[in-house]
């Protein structure tokens, strides 16, 4: 399985990826972008390019739900 992490502050995003990598060593992290970039010009192209099977989104409510509905 492959995963992409989108959201949170840069240091929190980085820490989450490190922790998940330790907890789930078979999961391949194919990319990550913090939640303080432009979603349309930075995050979405990075997510699409990575082609991950799992997308972890941490933008806070309701922003993350709105993002997921718009871009499913």
C-alpha cells in the first residue's frame, strides 16, 4: 500500500510521516505536503502525481471534509 499525507503544520506533518513509517513499515509513503500551501496549485498536483492509494488529510473541520468532497 502507498500513502500521501496532506495537512497540518510542516513539523507536525513531518513527525506524522516518521511515526507512521515506524508503526507501519510496509506502508510506502509516496509524498507529503503541509496544510499551509495553496491546495489548487501545490497540494492537488502533488497528490495526483504521487498516485497514492491512501490519502491522509488533516486540515481541520470542515476544511478537510470540503476538500475531500471537492476532489474525490
